[in-house]
């Protein structure tokens, strides 16, 4: 199941991914790793202003 993920960078540019499989921050809090159906993106946290995602993924986690 893919979900919508939006990453806004410090320069106010945006990356919108509609087929995200998972995303997480590394243990050392240095990078955000995003896995989509087509690729894996590694983004340094210093470049990110905020991240938002479709809340329906949390409803599925609670039900499961």
C-alpha cells in the first residue's frame, strides 16, 4: 500500500511522493530515508523544513 508523503525543504521547494512504501529517520538523526515503489531516497535532515504524510497509514497500523 502506497501513501502520500510531502517533504518541504529549507529553501521552500517541495517533493511530493504519492507511492511511498515507508519513511523513517536514521538512528543518528542525520538522514531521512524514503522508500517508494521505484526508488530509495536519502535526504539529509539539515535540508528539511518539515515532512507530512497521509494519516490513513496510522489508522491501518492501529487496526493491524
